[in-house]
C-alpha cells in the first residue's frame, strides 16, 4: 500500500513557470484598459464599441446576493484582464518559447498532435500562441482558428453571430466577458460537411491573479457535423483566479454538434461559465462536461431547441474534493414541437466537497409532443461531503412527457465486499466502482479524454474509504 | 397591512395569555414584509396577486354547513372561520384522559402551541399567531390508543373575510391516534390561513389527513408542520381539490432516532385554479425514514406547483428518504411545475426522488379502445388508476369512498372531453 499512497491534497498538474510577458498592463478594469486592449489586438471598430457597451452593462448590473454570499473573497479590481504572452502567433511547435513548450509537454499536447487530432489550438494566457490545422480541414472549407483572428479575418461570419446567443446583458459575467474577452476558438463548418476527427483546444492560466475570459463561437451549417474538445488545466497559485468564459454554438438545421470539456482548473480558480447553444430544426447539440477542478464552478450548459425535432443532450461528471464546490447542471428550453432532450449527471463528493446539480427543463406553450428525461446520480464518499439536487421543471404544454429521476448513495457495501473477496484492496475496489458509476458519460468522450478523465478520477480517489 | 394591525388584534376577545400572545405577534407582523415571487419559497406562486386590504378579520360566517358524522368518532370539533362552535368528545375517551378542547377557553397556553410552527415561521404563520381566535387542541396522553377517528370540521364563509384556524395535536409517548381535518366552504371570496401543528412524541403513531374542498373563490395559505420523535411514526396526508389559489406547506422534522414519516397527497385542479405545494422532509437524526408521494392532475387552465426538499443533515446517518411527484396534464392550457430538491450532508444514506409530468399515455387509451372502451370512459379509468395507489395509502373505508367521489365530481366537471369521444370534443351543453 505504502508504495501507491498519494497525497490527495496535492494538485497533480500544479507546477508553474516563471512569468515572461511582452505586455502586462495594470490590474483592474476601466474603459481605458478595454480600449488599449482592443487597440493592441488591432480589432475593427465595431468590436471596440461592443466591448465598451458591455463594460458599461457590467458596471450597471448589480452583483447578485447569492453570488456575493458564495464568493465573499473575489475582488474584480485585483485581476489582470489582458496579458499578451509572446510577440506573435506561431504555427510550428519548435518556434514556441521553451517555457511555454515545457508547460505543454507536461500536459501531453505534442502526443495529442501526433495522434492526428484534427487541429490544436493551445491557449497560453490570453492569446492563442500555437495553432495548426491539418490541411484537409482547409480543403473542406472548415474554419478553425482563435477568436481574435476570426474577428479580423472573417467579420462577415463573426459579426452577425457574435453575442447573438449570449448577449452581453444576459448576466453580469457575460457582460464582463464581452468587455474583456481574449482568445477562445472560432469554428465554422460549411453545409453538408462532416469533420471526422475531433477539433481540440487546450487552455491554461499561468499568471497569478489573471482572469481568463475566452470566447468561443461555433457555427455549424446545415447538415454538417463536428466534435469540439476542450480541456483545461491550470497550475496552482495562492491568489484567486477568475475564469469566466462564454461559449456560443449555433447548430443550423440538421447539424450535429458535440462539445466536450474536461475542466481541471487548480483549486483556487473561480470558474463561472456561460454556455449556450441554439439547435435549429432536426439539429442535435450535446454538451459533455467533466468538472474536476476549480474552487467553485458554476456552469449550466443550455440548449435552446428552436426548431422542430431538434435534440439536446447534456452529459456531465462532477468531482468535488476538499474545499471544492461543483455547482453544475443543465438547461433545456423546448421552444419548438417534437423536440427531445436528455440530461444525465453523475457527481461524486469526497473530503468535504460539495456537488450540486441545478437544472431547468422548460417546455413553452404550443410545443407539442416534446420529451425530456433527466437523470442525476450522486455518490457521497464520506460523511463530511455533501450533495444537492435542484431540478426545475416548467411544463406549459399538455402532451409533453417529462421525467426526472435521481439517487444519492454511498458506494455499495455489497459491491465492495464482492470485489474485495476477489483480492482487490478497498481503495482499488472503490476506484473501480466509481469508474463504473461515471462510465455512461465517459464513454461518449474521445478515447484520449476518456482515459484522462478516468485517470484523473482514479488519482483523486486514492486513499478514499467507501 | 390594511386591517391586520396591532390595534385590530387587541379588539379580539380571549384569555389574557392569548391576547398578549396575539399582540406580540401583531407587532412582529407590522414590521414584516409580505413575501414576493422573487423568493425561492414563493416562486411560481400567485402571492403577488394577494391584496391583503381586500380582507378583514372577524367577518361573520353565518351558521356554517357541516357534514354529519358517517362513522363512529372519538371526537368531533366544528370550527367556523377558525372559531370553535361545537365540540363533542366521547365520554369514554374523556374519562381515560383524551383532551379535545377549544384553545380560547384554556386558562393558560397549551405547551404544544407554537412548538412546530415557530421552527419555520413566515409572514403568514405570524399573521395566524396575531389573529387566531382560538382553535382546536388535541392532546393524547402517554400510552393511549384512540381507536376511533378524531375529526375537525372547518367551514369558511363570509365575503371579504380572513380566517386563521389553528389545530394543535400533541401525541404523548407511545400513543396512537387518527386525526382528520377537513375544510369546506361556500362561494364567498375569503382568505384562510390555517396553521396545523403536530407534535408526535417518542414511539407515538399519528395518522393525519388534511383535506380541503374549498369554494372557487377561496385563497388558502396553509401550513402543516410536524415534529416526529424517537421511533415515532407520522403518516400525514393531504387532499386538495378546491380554492382559487390554495397553497399548502407541509413539513416533517424527524428529530428522534428511528423516526419515520410518510406524506401522501392527491390533488386535482381545474378551471383557473392554482394548487401550490411546498414540502420538506427534514432528517435530523440517524436511522430516520421518510417517504413522499404526491400525485396530481391539472385540467383546463389550471396550474399546479410541487416544490419539495429532502434535507439529510449531518446527523442523519443511515437515513432513507424517497420523494415522488407525478402529474397528469389533462388539457391543453393546463400546466404543472415540479421541483423535487435534495440536500444531502451525510454519506451513509439512501435517497432518491422521481418526478414526472405528462399527458394520459396514448398507448393505454389505444389498448382500452381495442377492448371497446370509449375514449372518455377510458380516460376516466386511467385517471382513477393513476390516483388509486395514493388514495389507497391515505384513506380507508368510507373516507376513501368519499375521496373517490370527490375526484369523480372534479373529473365530471371537465369543460371539454376527449377529442375522439362521442360529441367530438365540443363544449358540453350547460346542463350536461
């Protein structure tokens, strides 16, 4: 046993590189910083105006009570809103500075590249520094680039859709993101195009007290399909970091979009993300969401089913260890007839961690023959931990069929006994049962991610006593 | 605040302790704000439509209409607008020490008054404290088994009135009783704010059924709250059929090891009714068990809200809790909201919940149609089948039959029938 004992309190990817930055402005947020940032990025006029309008919305929107209660320690003036890491963007791995390269090597990005993932956009601090698309994507007419480049080069695609799903006045954090966003991915898939390989981006936060506000926009045209994968991992720091992303997905009629994330921010990050998709007629949008890291995550991926026969899915796994609160969930808005949705949430809490499922299924009047099923299962691994379930259902249509099920339990004693009778230690048996518990969600991930997620859960589980 | 001022409460009759208690509550109410739908506990409710100024306390209710006893009873209490107007207590039980009394006539405050309700007050329980006329005290001594039901019959009447009925049940150690509380009313526009407190002592067994068949213009904001002691059992059921807006907050606090509660409800809303339920299964001791089954149907433009919480506190190891809410939506325009919440703060527990909202299953209708059952008859059969397991659990004998009859009345009042039925889904003629 002694040889495999791991210190659970230690964050596994928690190294940090010395900071070397080209431009690092003052902390805090005001119109001058926003203007300067927009100018540094060489943005068109409409984007500068968009940012300034969002900033005034952010300043005007009141801080909500529940937020202030949950996060008494956050200070918006103690955050760097924009840091430009190296002087420009490169498309060859060897041109990256050694420290940046070393960081990614620890995260295994070059291997991922070698494994023929369709494209890699690695975000180091605020700018995408490394980017490479396989040439076949270009041949298909698929655009996969960072958001800053897209704003400059594809304004005809970006301008009408940017902020159309999540307008800056949606909530205080969407306003903040709209004012100071930097980086993130832009994907456009032309009609009737199937992107066979998952597109992938990896995000990292490195500077202390550095806010990361990436902005992702995915437009999938009629009859096309794409799978976008995003993994997050931040090194450990003592100050509190804020991560507040906005992700918008537009699935045109018949499109199929899957967005998979594994979030493994270090345990000092506040992760407040607004993710929303619009699924038009017969389109399918699914969010696969793994929440392992951060101090507090509040994330409720939403699908607005706006066309007949659209389908939405949220599959999520959450793990909360010591000092962590995973407040995650899903939102399904049935705004058209014959739409269907599925929510499956698996959560695990341990060492005083807290997991919360908070979800909404809404069926608008006139949306006939809709169906939705919600299933939430929670495992609590010790007596200090906590699990909550708050599923809201607002059904305004008679023939909607809506179901919800949830269970909360500990690891079954019979299951443990069975495995231990076969020679497994209690720890191995527990890890195996937990992996089985999350299996329905994990199996929907690409293989490298499925392995990574299982491994991360196993690492966190070491030392667990059912 | 309108008529609900400290001065108004001082004008009410009653013993010294009661007037003092009321005055203190009225002072609290005077500074309390009425809830708004922005508060989670009042989300989806119609509380923003409540205009307290339309109501005043102490409106005369006439003679009242009370249902005669259908079975032998241990005691019958008749309450008119919250004022006890008749009380029959079986002499044998009285001799053994069963107390059924009008709170207003007591020389001092009964111990159990306020025990359960003060654990979770809101503006309306404070209002009840400030304006209660008295109410019913049922006190079952230690070890006594009351074999016959104790029935509290309420009648609410008087346009523009506000009533504050109070019922307090105190179950001694190892005692057993069956209490039925029934609210009926005429067609008057009336606000009724009942508070029912159930204190179930160690090893006691209480079966409580709260039923409301209010008139169509009644506004009800009710609380039934129970504390359940060690190894005690509570079965608290609710039937909700009437009212314009009828809210029931039903809470069970399991304070002793081995305590168990079962909460079952049947509700049926039609026309523009809103039936609003908030439940709490609060486990604060190990080895506690709670079970909840709420089944409802909505029709026409009616709405129902079910919002429940199971809370397993850190001490509730080895607890077992279930929570089930099922809703049938019988017509276009009706809606049901269902929010079954869990808050679990301990690990060695079993807890599950399920909820569903949907129409009558077309496969079931089809099956019955292939057996020659016309669609409107089939719908009735399916609706009755849907309610039957809950009815079976909450009532028995004549009570169950009366409940089935009440559901039938409600079902037959439907404005529109199945589109495939004989008259093609047309509005029924007024005399049908």
